[in-house]
């Protein structure tokens, strides 16, 4: 059971990282073009964010849902942030739908109402439809800013939460494997910045955990790489030396599985 929870936690971490990067991409496109792709946004909300929200609820919410608790936990804060992000993006999706699908229809119908002989109810419709579109555009701008702030808050709470999960054997490996996305998500130059924060400055512990997990999984080149990182920081590290010793024969053996040749 613990193995499954460890795996799900790392899956949630990666899903959040990917969601934050994807949202940043969509937001950048919007700020450049003034438009959002409703289809892309719909898939993001209904699949990516919905799954992330549900997995967070499963992992972090207690049975006493919606009831006051005796303490505020990092898990609870992250869960709330993710849930808020989902509902904020639902609002954004509705505004984008109004702008992308209804605004052109309103404009076409409005041109008929601008004729001199148009009855008063058509002119009233024109004014009402213009208000709807203006409101959607105004709300979209403010809701995107709110969602951006929520993603930042969630990222901060995630970092604080992960400090309590360093015993998870998959954590360091997941962050290292996905370091390009991790760097984008947290706005850092090197994944070691995040690892140092999570592992209380003990980078050798983080890379040793990754080396151990790579070795257990049969990813020998990656295990050797991480063991070397540890020895560069702590040349006398006994476990890193032992991992290196175990790997020396495996890497030289012609029987090494093909999957261990990749990085």
C-alpha cells in the first residue's frame, strides 16, 4: 500500500509541474495574441486539472471532508490550492467560450440591430450582448491573474509539503528525471536548487536516494551518474562507493539490458 501511495504522490507532483508549465504556455499565448484556444483550454481543465484535483483529494483529504481540522497541513494547503485552481480555470473556460463562440454571433446579429428601422427590442439586444462580451473579457483578464497567483501559491506549498516526503524513494528520481519541466515550473536554473530546499540542504542525500532507486530499477547508467554526483560532494560516502562498486561490473557486462544504455 505504501508503495502505491509513494507512486501516486510522485504522479501528483509531476502532474502539477506539467499543469503549471502548460498554464504558463497558454497564458503567454493569450498575452501575445489576446486570444485563448477554447479546445486546448477545455482539454486542460476537464482532463489534466480534473485528474490532478481528484488525485489530490484522494491522497490528502481526510474522511471528515469539509469539517474543521485541528491543524493546517502542507498537504491540506496544497489540496486547497489545486482545487481552487480547477474552479478558477472553470470560470476562465466559460468566459473564453462566451468570447470565442458567442461574441461573433452577437456581432453578426448586432449589425442587423444597427439599422435605422430596427425595432427597439433589437437595439436592446445589441446593447445587452455587448455588455455580456465586455464582462467576459474583463473577467477573463482578472481570472487569469488570479489563476497565475494560485499556481504560484500551490508551487510554494508543494515545496513545503515535499520536505516531509524525503523518505519517498521515488521523489528525488522523479524530480531529476523531469528536471527540464521542474525548472520551468519553479523558475529555477538547476534542479539542485529545489532538491536542496526539499532535502534541507543535503544534496548528497537527494542524489543518493536517486542512485539507490535507479539501481533497484535496473537503470545502471543513471545510477552511476547519481552515485558520482554524491562522491563529488562527499568522496567518503560509503553507500555511494558501494553502489559504484556494484555497477562497475554491470556496466562493463555485455549482458546489460538494452534499456540501461539510455539516459
